[in-house]
């Protein structure tokens, strides 16, 4: 069961992908393999985002502790969230941290931004 740390006074939800989803993020779609972006999005990210909206909280996503992320995983989860709810709205509520690979934050932002 997911144990999402909620700091009520700060109104922040902290979510570690490695600790609360998988240390081995997988492909884009569930049929392609385990720990997919599709499953992460539907079972974790979207419900977490909707809860944050309803409780007026922000989300801090910790990207550290995994073996890495494919572009398909990042686009299929965070990119999908931005496509469904709008980049500007999502980015106001979502923050990323990564000590291991800080470049991931810019990469995720790229997948989240609308393409012309």
C-alpha cells in the first residue's frame, strides 16, 4: 500500500516514485511490460493530482532512487497529466526534485509543455 507523506501544515504531498511505485519504471503502456507509465498515471499520479487539487495542496515528486526513466515513461505519465489538465495548471501544483539526475526535471518539463 502506498504511504504518501503528507505535511498538513505545509500543504505539500511528497511522493517518491522509487519508494511508492517502483525502482524500475517501465515502458509507456501496460501491455509492453511491468511498471508502465500508463499504470503509474492511472493508479498513482492522476489520483494524487486530483486529491491535491481538492485539498489545495502541492505535490513534490522525488525522482531519485530508480534505475532510470525512459522518455516513454516520462511522457506517458507526466506528459499525459499535462495534456489532460493543461500545462500551466499542472505545473503550478507539481514540483520535481532530483539530486541524482537533475536534468530529468527539464526533460519532464519538455514532455509536459504543449507541442506546436
